[in-house]
C-alpha cells in the first residue's frame, strides 16, 4: 500500500509542476490530459488525473501479488515510481530553466 501512496503523491507533484510549466507557456504532452485542459480547464485536469491515478494505484495495490504479462504487479508499481521520479527530475530541469535568474 505504501507504493500506491507514493504513486499518488508523485502524481500530485507532477500535476503541480505541469501547471507551473503551463503557466510559463509550456504544454501538456499527454493528448488526453491536454484535451481536458483545453476543453474543461485546469481544475478538471487535477480532478481527473487524481481520480485516474488513485484508481490505478489502488487497483494495482489490490492485485499486488499477481502478475501482468509475467511481471509481478509489485515490480510494475516500483517501475511506475521510478518513472515518476525521472519525470519529476525532467520537469524540475524545465522549471529551473524557466525561472533561472540571470547571474550577475
């Protein structure tokens, strides 16, 4: 269950960073979430992303002792956490580039 919580928390951080990047003129690369932002706004983006992530994390947590395509679900969850960590590092790099102060 702690991996599911980590996935949900990392997704929330990702959402925050995404909104910061959007506010600075960036774009959402996920076509579904981009459509939601364009048509329903940022609030629905947050609600739907949270709902999808939470549903997926809880479902995977319930099935943690099963396998998907021969791969243990727990391993898939660990890979999702690593993927989110890599994504957050990438987003931080973008944010540092956007908000970088000129060096005097």
